[in-house]
């Protein structure tokens, strides 16, 4: 990060300190205080007025957005957690996902884990990455160590696997 502030370490540190001090000097800025609900409602006075009028807005300070957006994001997150829990309850783990990929694509399970650029192997690993990260909740970093590839490569494979699953209507758990 220091490289953004200079090529010499001492000068970069000095420039960074000045940058931070400049950001602290203005103090609290109202437009950056209060999270999504306060900001989207128009400030604390508007939130208090809505409460007095019994007009409640669903909010979550972790989500930036208006009162309609927040429940949608929250519901989507709850659906993902419920699906992950359902999969775990039925015994789905990385090994079972590997077996499902190999079964769906007609491969030996060892081929799913094989390195290389064989199109069918890439497809299998991509599908495995998608199911492992998005459906089972494994971290891309942990999966990258198991597969012997970089974390960004896993992230790319997750996206590719999602497209494969959608286009071929493949599900880890049949509904």
C-alpha cells in the first residue's frame, strides 16, 4: 500500500501519515454516519418521525440500501444459509460433492481432482468449486489449498461452474 504514496519507504510513510491526518481533520461527517437505514430515510429525525408514526422500516447496518432493498438481501442470505444447512444435514461435504460431479459428468472421482486443462476436467473442477463455495460454504482459500491452485483461480472457477450448473440444470441436491 505504501507504494501508492511514494517510492521510498520513509517518504511514503510520511505521505501516508499526512493523508490519514487530512482525513481525520474534518471530524465526523454527517453523510457518513448512521448506516443504510438512517441515510436512506433522510437522517435521524426522519427515522424518529417514522417510529412515532408506527412506520417501521426493515434495516440492517451491514447493508447499504433503502428499506425495500435490505429485506431482499437479508432474505437471499437466509435462503443460502438454509440451503447450506439442508445440504450439511443430508451429509453433503466436499467428498460427496466430488462424487456428485463425477456421477453427473461420467468421470472417475480422481479425474475431478486432477490438474490440467482437459476440457472435461476443467468443467468438473469448475462445478465442484461452485458447489463447494456457494452451496456448501467452503472458503475459496481453503479450497484453493486442497486443489493446489490459487484463490483467484478458484473464484474464476466458481463463476464458470455457476454458468455450467445453470446451463445444464445441474443441482448438487435434487429438489
